[in-house]
């Protein structure tokens, strides 16, 4: 944690830093590093006995409903915990006739020293799961789940190429397709990258011929035009 903060500062970042992490980072040493370097934090905690007791002490009137998936219900609340922490808790359950037979809540909690409403902090904390989706795509989609060689330099080259391919997909999604939410890399590869095409030269102009009656042709052309426009502006 201390090394990461140092690298970020040396790279030129001067604003407020925030750590969002899962329960593997719930440690007094990580929290101490954050406080020493003025880093705000939002860290998931395991439901140990102390956390369970804190959750049980939350009054029912303190729970605030939040948006959730169809057929489900979610609420958030908070309570003081430990050494000047805010313990933010989200509880979820299914609703409906069948679900009511086994009515129970599932709880997810994290500690934080950040300012803001309970609802806003919970929503922002869940954003760290998007990073995990990107890591999954890097491993399963771009080839970094397994380095194929026994030679370090060969694996280093493989890692660089995998990262370039992964970043290309992310940039296509962000700049070309203007995605602002989670990116499904395999869908982008299928619709916009792994496309059969043919290049021809005519009248000193290169033309790309794409499949006829292709269902994503308009999206692809719009994406291509946006990326070309970026190139022309540089």
C-alpha cells in the first residue's frame, strides 16, 4: 500500500487518493498505511462476531431502501465501528411468493473514513467490482490467465502483448462505443474485432469490405468514425 501511494505521487497525482478494496485488504496495517499517507479508504470486512454484533444493533428504522434488481430488495444503513470507522452495511433479499417462504437477508459490510451519505458511499464502494471484471477479461479474454513459456523474457513479452490487446478493447469500448458502464469484452471482440473482411485498393483508395446483412454494421461504422475523428484531432 505504501509503495503504491509513493508511485502514484511520483507519477504526478496530487489530489485526494482513495482505496477501495475487498476483505483481503482488511488489515490494521493497511489502515495504518492509509492514515499515514492521508489516503481515504473503503474496505470490505468479513462478518466476524464483532461485525455481526454491530449489524444486529442497527435499528430497523435506520435502513434506507436502494435500487436493486427486479425480484429483489436492498437496503443500506450504517453504525460506528472500531477505531473511528463508519461501518456501512447493505442487506439484500429476494421478494415474491416463493421467496417469502424463506425470508432472509444477506449482509455485505465495509468500513470507511470517507465523508458522504450512506447510500452514496455504498454505491461508490460497489464500483470496485468493475475493476475485478476488467481483471477477469485480461486473464480469460486477452490471454494472461497462463503464461505459456518457461522463459522469463518470453512470458514478459506475452504479458505486454496481452495487456495491449486488453487495453485496445477497453479503449474501443470507451472512445469508440462510448460505453460508460461495465464492459463485456467478449461481446466487443465478437461484434467489433473478430470480423471477416477484405481490403481492396481502388482509385488509390483503400476500401474495407465487411459482411453483407451484418446486424452490427451501423454500430461498427459509428465506432470507426469516432476513432478516426480522434486521430484527426491529434
